[in-house]
C-alpha cells in the first residue's frame, strides 16, 4: 500500500482479523526516507498506484521518481531495546542508586523519561507503557518519550515501557522500574487504629451521658405520672357526675334529631311540587306566608316542545310518559345548574325566572339565562339521540323565548292557598317570543341581547309584531357563546 507518507506492508491475516473485529489494531512495515526513498509522497492522479515486475519486485511512483521494493528482502529487524533515562517524583529525581527506591509521602505526581537504542529510523519507533499496580491496560504514547501520572496513592508499583519498530517488531521485555510510595501519617494503620479507638471512646462517653439523662428523665416522668394520677382521680369523679346529665341531654337531642329528620323529609317532598328556592325561603323565614307582591327587574323564559302533541296522538301512553319525563328532567336540571327558578310545568312547556325569589343584577340574569338556554338545546339534542326520536319537520324541537323587564312578583291567591308567580307585560312578551321562535332556536329581545353582547353571538336584529302588543318589538336569535382566547 502507498500514500503520501510512504509505503506500508501488512500481513493478510492481521488485516482480516482487524476487519472482522477480532483484533483492535494491525502491525505494519513502513518504508520512507530512512529506508532510501527520496520522497515519501506516492500520491498520483491515476491508476494503478503500483506495478509488479516479472522478477517479483514492486514498483511505486513517487514525486521524485520510481521506487523499487523487493518483497523477499523485507524481513522484520530485531526489536529496538528501550532504556529508562530518568524518573521524578513531585518534581524531584528518584533516589539512587537503589533498583527499587522508596519514595516519601507526597502529591503522587510521577514523570518517566525513556528512549529506544536505535541509530536509524527513530521517527518510526512507537512506545507503550503502563504502571503495574495502578492499571492493567497499556498506554500508546506514539513517539512521545515521556510518561506522566498524577495523584498516585501510596503503595508498590512497577513502571514498564516497551518500544515497537516501524517494521512491527516489539521488544517483549522493555525496560522497568519498581518503586514504593510511603503513605502519609494519616494513611497508616496506626493512625486509623487511633481514630477508631477515639471514635469508640466518644461513643462510650455519649452512651454513658445518654443513659444518665434518660434515668433523670424517668424519675421526672414518674413524679409527673403520680401527680397526673391524682388529678385524674378527681376528674373521674367529676366526669361520673356529668355522665347522667349527658345521657339526659342525648335523649333530648335524639328526639330533636328525629323531629328535624321528619321536617327534612317533608321539605324534600315539597320541592317536588314547588321551586326549591321558594321552599328554602319559606322554611328559613320565621314569618307566615302572606299575599304580598313587589315590582322587580326579572328575566322570564318560556319553553315549548314543538311536535309533542302530534307525537302523543301516534304513540303509546307509556312511551309518551317516558319521553315527557326525560325531557322535563333534563330541562329542570339545566335550570337548577344555572341558578334559575322553575315556576311551573305547563304540559310539555316550562315557565321560569332569573332574579326572583333571589335577587340578581340584570347583567347576571341575562348572562345565566342565555347560557341556560344554550345548555337546554344541547341537552335536547342529546336526548333525541338517546331515545331514538325522529328529527326534521316531524321530530321534536325545543323553542325558547327570553325577555327581561320590570314585572310584579310574589304570592297570588287566597289566604289559604297561594301561588308564587310573576305578572306583567314582560311575562306576556316572553311567552309571545317562545311562540314566534323557530323550532330548535332561542329568541330574545334586543334590550336583553345588548346586556351580553360581549359574551354571546346573536343573529341580526329583526322587528316583529306580536299579538297583544301595538308596537313592533326588536328581537334577535341567540346563536352561541363567544369563544374566549386561551390564557
């Protein structure tokens, strides 16, 4: 093989072992100026890079002429012997002339200088070394003739160095130097034994002091226990005297709990017939229910299930009952979840309020009412899917009308039977909105929509006339809630 650094020869067995991963490196024979070549550069711009002559010699072109190599004459020469020229420890030379010097304690910095005894081809000599007792692997130093080690601990070591010629010959013996590094005083066995003795002594003293402390603590605890025992005896007499009073109190408390439980059962039954908020207000009030009304800003809503009458005429009563109860249950749950008041069921329709009997500012009323209406439409769509009901013109569709206005709210009726409801123009208009609402939609007045334009999307404003109202009313369809940007 040839390159710009000369001519090289490698045994086929070594090359095959290296390519198959069975050998980490190969030993090669190199030829350069030291072997008679005028120039090691064998680079060329064409092939072949060499030629074999009839007599078996090899011819290689170089930058300064042809080079002829006789493979039969290439024989590895004897391996170059290597000697140690000197060694230092922490910057000071090894003491001599002992073959196995002993070094005093120090930082552990070693330096070895070595050289191969060869007069020609020194640039081809490569060195490898290791410090036995500290490492097992050889260090390939190349052509460097100095070895360095730092922070070597105390112990016995042997430095070994060997040289390899350019033709692959290796000196198996090399040169070596055995030495010993003495430990620091704190690394000696005597010092470690002294430290162990002091640790045991301190442990014994600590144990003795701790035992004395625990005994004193035990005596103090015994005194406190005797004192507490006397106090507990006196307290026990007092507890026994109070036990009878506690038993009597528990008896009275049990009777009171039973009365309260019966009241809760009655209250729970009332909520099935009257709005929950109204029942809570009546039960929490100390005054009797009276025929009293007031004027208040209230948001009124009506719902109606388009197509239910036709469904009732063509469906079994049990199936109609199942559908109606499922629908009203979903709508009532939506009203409860959004803080509204369910005033009454009207067949398949519902009347409800926001802002009564609990007070609520108009903007909050409008916002919660719109959000409830959208939730009702979503629940209705899911219910149609769940019950397998028909869709389209012949299917069920929810209509919702919402309006906010000053109305008269309170208890109407007779002294013996009252009903909580609302009366006024605003209630009538909400009903007309529901009747004029397209199936599956939500129709609100323009005045209510303006309060929540920042929260919801609406259709264009329309002017409509409704029965019982002389002037046209501006209305808008509620389309959905605006999407808020992610934080």
